[in-house]
């Protein structure tokens, strides 16, 4: 493992190269994250290209049309089927509770869907979203960018190969000061109805889903607590702490946390019977993952892999659409997390462990 | 803080220098830890000195008498008051359930007590132990060596000074493969009656107590899960995961874990509103604490402080005995953890959050 680590990180293990024409993507919902991260990533990639952007704001439409050379639509136009010849797939990046109608529209137009995480604001609505795509015969990917991060994928291989023995435990944290740096206090992330939850839904899903992905096991039970001492977060969880009992041979436990305030922090650790993996800047968009792997054979540290997981994310989706390849973070994967998030909320409210 | 860190770590902030004669210590229970860590630490210190050792094994008595130049007694001799003129205090390092009778004997002889953690195998027995020392008017210190670790004490000051803002969260793990490296499968740590619990009691108490110490808050509620997939641990918890809700202004949460098998690991993290502290080799006896402090002012990394916390532990105790200074890890401090451990076991059994 130690010799092959860096070279393997450079490889896109899923890439057959069999994509002749870029997959054209309409972005529905053009908030800050879509504008600053997702659209540039599509533009930078080899297999995806942004061709349409949907926004309710005329200024945003004008800016995006200019910056990314896309056809800019309002929501009525999108619903009515404007410019459907100009895109093959839809990237849904609206507030969580609006994922369902926009994905339904995409499915109705016969367009494939890549939908931001979590899939929706409730399990029931997420199930309807998955069913709409299934019924229409379009592909659905849940936009878990960490699953296409080259470093994370290499760590998954290392774990699957027994590199740290059996996984015993994970730790993870994503603290994102959502109101720091001029963050809008009226944003949808703080609206329970639109978001479904607070730090748990927006950032807590990262350590949970990434640990699932790297270890290859799903949650079997959860216990959680939430707290919102700051009145700005009166509708949603400001802080959440979750203990997830995972399935697998002997079972194992993940202790995860997320916050909407505090010092920015993203980290993930996996402790095994024979080793430890620690990742700093684990979930920060486009960040250099700083990785430490400790086993009896020695300690490996690496950084500077230099790959952008969001570029890979849209290329991965486009590659799957173009070639028919399987999508790992599919609707079913997204639903596992939706059910986990609901169980976390139930546990936090009752103080009891909840089985899945 | 950044300039003064290393120099401050060298200081013993509690040391008045007002100790004329070393405090003579009888060690009761001479297992591997006492022989390899505690007795050498007493011998190396300035204020404590080993003068008596109590063991049930004739070979151990002979070896210790030779190696540390101590009077070696059997348990009958200790009980009967042999050599009481040769020691001022007793270090109790037997299996947990034997702490009470040996501390009672010390108190009956008018000797001060430093007792290994956790204080006993049950809350009720620990309360009797504390009462026995109180009634006899002798000092009692719970042997939390991390509370005398110079690096940990400096971090506590930094946190108290607002160095990372308000504490929001802690993570900690102590994984100690108790059967690795020829560990005895018949040892008392795997005996529920003698130990009171498994990984939780033996090593889980480290992250819990150290987080309490550094942050200055006590547990208000716990939720926990334990598991013992390996039949070697059928009487005790092989793995434990604990979420502790701490008091304080806004409250905060610690996610702690401990294991009796797996890759050796000790670590502690504190996340605050304005910074993060991470300590590697956090609880390893005599290890170099590798510390990272991240704030908006920059990142500070330090290691190589070179102090042995167990030498400091016995000197701290001896200094308090000799000068009458307060002992922070006193019986009351040890009882807080005993009640927390009991609540953890109750929560793991019921699946419910337990308030303290």
C-alpha cells in the first residue's frame, strides 16, 4: 500500500474513457454553493458541461448567463419545458424541501438527475423523489461529493483490503459557522420547513455518509442529542452529536458531530483492529486532504493530492449517464441517510436509542 | 499564549518548594503497572519516595526489595500494621474492588492515601472509601495522572483563558489492547466482580476525566453503548462509546470511546467557538504529548515537552501531604467519575439517556 498510495490517488478508478460528448447539465437552484463550487466544477470537468441555469432572480440569471455561457431560465420556464433540447440532466441544488418538485419536473422531461444531499426534507418526500426517477427511467445520483473524492476512494480500497484490520470505530466532525463571514440569517438552512433539519441535515450527513462509504456498512441503530443555545437557530439544530451503531460482522460504532457555529472544522477518523486513519480537512470543498495512516508497519502521511472532488463528482455522474455505468451514491444510498437522519431526530427528541 | 507555551510547560504551577523531607510511600498491590510505571516514578521524584511494597507473591516481594530498596510486606503484615513507622502514605494499586479494604487499612493506620482510578468497583464502595479517609482525617487523592501532566495543565489554562472560546465539543479515545503483547487472559481487568467494568473502567475514564479537567465542567447526562464481540471479554465491556452532556453556560458534549482490543490509540480533542486543540498520545504513560492548537491567529504545534506526568503525580501528592495544599483530583472528583461510569453502564443496558 505505502508505495502505491500516491500514484493510485491520481487514478479515476471508475473512468472507462468511453464518453464521446459531454453530458449537458441544467442547474436548478443557483445559491452560493452552486455558483461558487458546482458550476465551476462542471465547467472544469471533462464529461459534464453546464448549459442551463435556473434561478428566480433576474440578476443571478444575467450573471450566470455571462459567466458560464449558459441559457438562464426562471422556474416557470423550467417547469414548462423551456430549453429541454439544451440539457441532458438536471442538477438539483435548491433548498431540501424543493428537491422533490424539481426532480419530478426533470423526470417528466426525461432528464437524468443529480440531486444535492440530503435527498429531501423528509423520508416520505425523498421516497417519492426516488420513485419519480425510477418510474420515468432516468438516472438518479445523490450528490455525495466525498464518494468521488480520489483520496477517500483510495482509503476505501485500503480499508477493504484489510489495511487497518476490521473497523472498530469512527469519529467525524463537520463544524460550519453558517452565520460567519456575513452568512445570511434569513437563509433556508435555518428554516425547519425548507431544510428538514439544521447542522445534522446540512453538514452532519458528511461524516455519516463518508464513514458508511469508506467502511462499507450501514447504520443499524442511532442515539443522538441536539442543542441550539443560540436563538438564531431556534427552528433547527445548531449542534448535533450522533452515535451510530453500524452493522457488519462484529458491528462497530461511529461517533459523529456537526455544528452550525464554532471554529470551522472537518475531520474523519477510522480506528481498526490493526490501524488508524485520520483525515484533516476531510469534507472541505476542494481542500487538500491531510491523511495520516498508522499501522504496525509504520506511519504514512500524505497531502497535496491536488484533486477536486466536485469536478470528479460531475464527471462521475456524466460518465454514468453516458455509459450506463452504475452510480454508487444512488437514490437507495440517499434514502439510507434520510432514514438515519429521521432516526437521529427521533432519538434526540426521546433520549432513546432508535433502531433502523 | 504562543510565545509562552513551551516555557510555561516546564513550570510546576503547584510547586511551592516547601517540602523538607520526602513523603514515604507504601505501594499496596504491585502489578505490572505499579512495578513498571508508578514505583520508578516515585523513585525518580523529588518529594515522594518508595519505602514499602505490599505484595502477595514472595518472588515479587524479593524483586521489589532488591530493585527499589523497600521493605516488602505481605497483605497480612500490611493489615496488622507492620512497618507503619516506615511510611507516611499508601498508594493503592490493587484491582478496583480491593481499593476499599486497603484504603480503610491505610486510614486506620493514619496514613494518607493515593488511590488508583477508578476509585472502586461500585459507587457505594467508592463512597465508603472516601468516607473512611474523611473520618480518619487523612488526605485522599484519586490517581488521575493526566491532571498532573504539565502539557495538560497548560492546555487547561489556555482553555480557561478563552484560548479556543467556549468549549463546544470534545472527542477522546483510549484503545488499549489488554491481551496484546502477551497480556494475561486471567487478569483482573477482565473480571467483572474485581474490576467493576471493562474498557470503560480501566481506560475510558481517561478521556472523560481529562476532558472534565481541561474544560472545568462536570457531566450532566450520558448515553452509551457497549459491546463485547470477543468471548474473552464476556464479563466486561470490550468496547464502549459514551456521549457525555456537560454542564456549563450553554452546555457542551463529549464523545468518548475506549476499547480493550484494537490498534493502540490515545487521543483527545476539544473544539471551541474559536479554536481547536488536538492531542495525540494523549493518555499514554510518559509519552510525548503531540499537541496541535488551531485558532484564527494560526496553528501551533508542539511536542517534546519531555515531562513525565507520573513523576509529577506522586510529587504533587507528596507536596500536598507535606504542605497541606489542596488536591484537585480528590475523593469528590473520583466520585463524580464513579457516578458517571455507573450511569454509562445503566444507559448501555437500557438504551436510554441517563441524567446525573
